[in-house]
């Protein structure tokens, strides 16, 4: 007889040299369920959240620093607001919010989010940050169906009540920042959040990704200038009619409106130029990518 060799029967699953057949079946099942569960989660979670109750936890803590010079706050789970203190005590109010089916789930979500404060009394600096201590481990159900079967994460808001002469270094992710009636240095950054500054007289350094910047300035000159930049967001600055600044404008894709006469220094295009408003003064640099620039008169 001829020594004929027939090829082995092919299988849809990898051979023993690759992923075992049982493991391969699980792998293909998960790969099949992920896109279906994603669609189901987005629709079902939204509707289930509307049926849940909102729970809050509010705490106020006094700041025990005799000569507070600076606050550094990083909040990855909500907003930051800073206003001039209304009484003699410097404090921070922390508000946590979540939605849950019942109080036990709500309390667990609120407890998972911790606000950590560290005070440097020697240099007069207060550090604030948010930490999520949740450690559920890997759950196939949670991986496939998101928050459908568990509690929501809590969001946290900081409310600072401190002197307006305190320098601020503020950062948020998925949250906005609001500051009112301030005269000290402001270094502010957001991701997926807006920046709103009302009646600001101090030097500004502002950056936002996927958020807008709105600033109102009550005085003629900012002592050390303004730098504002956005990616996917607009910048609007309200000024008094007597403002005098050295202005630099750059916008990749966006409209520009300036309610003041400008004496041009350099001109590359109507989206990229420098010049003076009035007699010139402190430097203002305003940059956007996919956003409008508006410098408006009161």
C-alpha cells in the first residue's frame, strides 16, 4: 500500500500548542459579550441612575495655619470653588455626592472617596487631594456590565473660604473651578471642566483641556500678566475700557473677537499676532486649539 498521509482535521479553535480549547471558548465568549454589554450598559445604567436616590455628606474643617500663604488642591472627582472668607476663620467645606439604591451602598461609595489634607505650617502651605480607596478587585460581571450591579462612585467638591491674598494652585479632572474676588497668584488647570474667574486682579496662569475659560477683570492692569490656553475650548475675557496690555494671540482653528483697538507689533495671520492695547503694559498670552478667543469690553 502507498504510504498516504491525510491532514489532521482542522478546528475552529487553537490547538494545544496555543490556547487550550476550553480557554479559547471562554476567550471568544468574552470577546462576543463585550460589545453587546457595552451597549446594554450605556442604556441601562443611564435609566437606572435616574431611579436611584442622591446621598450627600458635608464636612467643614478649620485650617490651622497661622499665616496661610498658598493652597495646592488636586481634585480628580469634582469641582473646586474659592471665595473670600466671610468670617475670621479659614476653612474648607467638603461635599460628597453619590447616587445609590439604598443608604448602605451610598455610604460605601462615600467612604471610598477620601479627602487628604496636609498642612505645612512652616511655609504656610495647605495641600489637598482626593483619593479613591475602592478595591473591588477584578469582577467579570463588573468588567462586562460596568456599574449596573454596583454603587456609583462619589464625586467631591471643595469650597475654600480663605483670604484673597492666598496664592492658589488648583487642578481638577472631570470638574470645574470657580474663583471670585481674588488678588493673589492663580495657577489653574482643568481636564473636562470649565474655569470661571470673577473679579480677578492677580496674575493668572490658566490651562484647560475640553473646557472653556471665562475671566472678568475689575482693574486696569494685572501686575504680572495673564497666560490662558485651551484645547477644545474657548477663552473669554471681560475687561474695563481703560485696560492697557501687551497682547499675544494664537488660535489654530477658532474665531477671534477683540473689542479694543490694537497697535500691531508682529503679524503672521489674523489668528496669530502680537500688539498693544492702549499704551501696553503687562503681558497677556492667549492660545486656543479648536476654540474661539474673545476679549470684550464691559
